[in-house]
C-alpha cells in the first residue's frame, strides 16, 4: 500500500472514531463510510476518498453496542494502516480536512514568527470531509486531542499565538464566507464558546449593542470579531447583543502579509462572573465581562478544546452572490501557539525579550 493511500485510510477512520465517541450520535454517513473503508484502502483510493453528500440526523442516537463495535472496527483499521496519521502538530488531529494541501509546516521561504517553522493552512473551493460536505462547510482545521486539553470550565487560562494572513480577502456582507480563524468549544454538537470570525463589510457593526455586552474600548474597527456563539444561539441574542459579536480585534486586509500577535485570557465561565480579554499586538481589544458557556451537551467533559486553521460555513452566501464562480483559495499561517497560567508564559512579545526559546 502506498503512503498516500495509508494517509487517506487512517485519517478517515480517525474521523469516524471521533464522531462515534464524542458526538455520541448515529451518523449513517460516517458509518457507511467506515464500512467502505473496511473493504481496503485501495478501493477507497480508487473511489477518490469521496466526500459524502448526505446529512446525518443529529438527533438520532447510535445504539451503545453498535457504537463500540464501530469504534473497535475503526481502531482495527487504524492498526492495519500502521496507526493514526494526523498530519498535524503534536497533540492535534485534522478535523474533516482530508485534502493533502489543508495543512503542512512552512517551508524555508515562507513566513515564520519565531523558531524554525510555522503552520500553513490552505482552503480551496470544495474542500470538505465527512458530514461537513452535506452542509456544506469547508475547512482546513486541526483540533486539539482530548488528552492534551488543559482548559477547564470556570478556570483561568491564558493563550498566545501569532497569525499571518497570506491570501484571505475582505468580503461584502452578501458574499462573506464568515471565515473562522480559531475557536474553542466543548465536545459534541454545541456551538463554539467563542471564535474569531471575519464578518462582511458593515456586518455586525454593533451600533445598537448594549455596552455591558460589547466592549466599550476605542478603535473597535476591523472585520475580525470575537463572537460568543454559544451564548448567542442559546440565549437568542439579537441586535441588542450584536449577535454575540462582543469585540472587534483587527482588520484582515490590513493584516495581510504581516504577523498579528494575539493573547487571550479567559475562564470559560458558566456563570455571570466570567471574563474574556484579548490583546492584539500588545493592545487590549476585548474586555468582555459575563457568562461565556450557556449550553453543555449531555456527557460532555468540562474541557474546552481548541481548533485553529481556516473554517467557513456560510458558503451559500457566495453561491447566491456569484453563481458558478469558485470561492477564493484561502491561505494563512499560525505560529507559537501556547497555553499557560500567566501572560509571560504565552505572549511572544514578552517571551522573546526574556530570552525564552521558541516553541519549536
């Protein structure tokens, strides 16, 4: 079996394990896909490792016996392929991102914020995997392994990383793909606790947003906002809460071709005493105070997992605005993603002067 076939086979099987164990729902798309995988990697490769067109019913539970039989079979398939191959950094796995170009480490002539390498993500028109394809949602995204998640609900934590926009353009409100460049969520089908999302020009401006929801800080401009998606969906937030877009962070077009340094401090609060503070290039751009987590799927562990890369779910806007026109290819780089107990542990602008080594 050639290496390319091994990678497709093992990657698709690992996706099914995640759906069965975390989402705890019966996914006929994933189950049929898994059965096809058990026929052998060669047959899957010849069929193109095709994406599924059906949409799994999210409210139908998979019987426990069936679920664990499927998980065991998928584990056996992974073993036959030589173990899981995530194609991502340590303690992360690709999430519904089967395209070979979706993720790789930067090459010598590509941007690096510190150290020897950065992470490169590329999303092309039609890039989807598993149940994403019936939505349709496109992504080139990695997800933190359960065993590596240090965050807990109602507990203080810091994050820091650098982001580089290579090709992501600005969008109008009627064609915006709503590009997500980082999100935290609980396992299962709940919305993101918060996410960094690019809005369309003039979209979610916050003119009618209540000051206790939207950050009353200067320079609240730019099309990249932080959205409390779980609170917005669970509480029915509308114009008075700006649809959960509580802060403006930076402008995607202005960030093209340069590194943007981001620091986050939060406690993923399930009560009103929560907070979410975000610094961009050393400037405080978000100071939200209030609850962050409104829903918790049954059986979900209290561990907010991190995802980064490029994720779009508003593909219909583009298709309606430009019928038949391919969506633009989106490329972005990430570097020095860290979590810790304090800002000096994660802020590259503090770490470098202190002589701390780069992550890699």
